């Protein structure tokens, strides 16, 4: 399927075709930003485990994990900028939004020139790097304090109230991804004109027909991950789904997670675990949600 630059990528063809020419023109003028295909909150105290789980997950499916892809600026913040951001984060004066792209992450892969399960950071590399360095004791705040010095205080960064807001997109065409990246950054000041021109050059290269014709087919493992299992456990299949916040809250209250003997696929997600609350209520939990849950929290089966 070739990327159609004349239609917003987040609108389906039938909706677009039913729209009046006037509304289509307005859409192309405004260029509304698409919403992430998958969102989740990652508590800071689980950040490294969540990243490791994401990397393991995509690599097991034949994909790749890249926090600093070619369109990113690299690690450009100075020490003073990292300190300023970490202090603002602890004060809750800034958000911790981090955006990734991974075609095939939560729904069936659409053929494109970005291979399935290619996990890349789109936006927030500087913020993500800063918080990882802060948690590792490499960034000091408030006159020399490290993360360990705040342990047990109201500003302990490992408290569940300190979270990063994760959004995962599923662009499968490089042209589409780079266009999104440019629109994210053209309106602000952090990127220099030279940095944006460099990415525009990458976008021009992505627009060449030969690049679009070189689409990479998904791996057999990636294809298999989107095939609904023929066998499903009847009880879990009828349960309501639990999100990451609900799972973590239930675990803190004394609930437990149990791995299913056989996972099943429903509504675009693969379900691998059952959450049992302290009161006995049960919910099905998807593989995507389990990526944000520490492995030690799982009982009665293998870790996710």
C-alpha cells in the first residue's frame, strides 16, 4: 500500500471520499496531527524495564530498536539544560511526553518501506535521555542533589506520581514519518534551520519512487503475531480488558497477575495474562500492557 500524500494518514479512505471538496481542502490546509495508535504511562521507576521490554519484544519479532534514528539530532542538550528540565519535571512544571513509531505495534502491519516492528523515537529524545541520566545519578538538581538523595522524600522520582506519557505511532512509510516529524518541530524554536533542512533532505529522498518501491515485507514472526489464535480460553476471552494504570494499581493493592497457558487475540490485541484483584475480580491483560509491568509482578507462569 503506497502512502497517499494528498490524504491525512489518520483518515480512512471511505471517510475521506465521502467528504466534500471544500472540507478536503480545509483538511489539507490545517493538516491536523494524527493521534498515537497506542498510549501508556511509564512510571520513572519502571523506565529502564519498560524500554528493555519494548526492545526485547520487537527484536523477538524480527524488528529493531533505535532511540536515535537518522532524523534525530542526537544528544544535543547541555548539562545545564538537562538539569533545568529534570528540576522542572520534579516540580511537575513540564510534561514527560515521549513519542515513538513502531509499525505493527498494536495492530496489523501495513506494507511500507519501514519494516514491521521498527521501534524508533520520534519526539522527546532529549527528555528521555535526561531522565535516564537523572535516575542513574548522572544529572544533579537543586544545587547538587541526585535522584538517590531524594529517595523517601515527597520528591522521590520513583514515586508512582512521576510518569512519562508514552505515545506510539504506527507509520509504515518513511515519507509519512518524516513529514510528521517536521510538523512537530517546525513550529518551535528548539531545532535550528539547518537541522530541519537536513530532515527535509531525508524527506525528499523518501519521496523518490524507488524508495517506495523497495517496501520491506513483514517478517513471518510479525505476520504470525497478528493472526488470531484458533483456541481461546473462554473465561479470559469474556473478561473486560485492564489498562496499565489499572494493573499497577491492583498490584499495589495486593492483586496478582497470572500468565495464560495459551494467549489469544481479540480486538487488535494479543492477551497473555489475567489480572486478579484483591477482591477476586478478574480482567484480561494484553501483551502491550504487560510491557509496562515489572516481570517480578507476574506469578503462576513465565514472566512477560
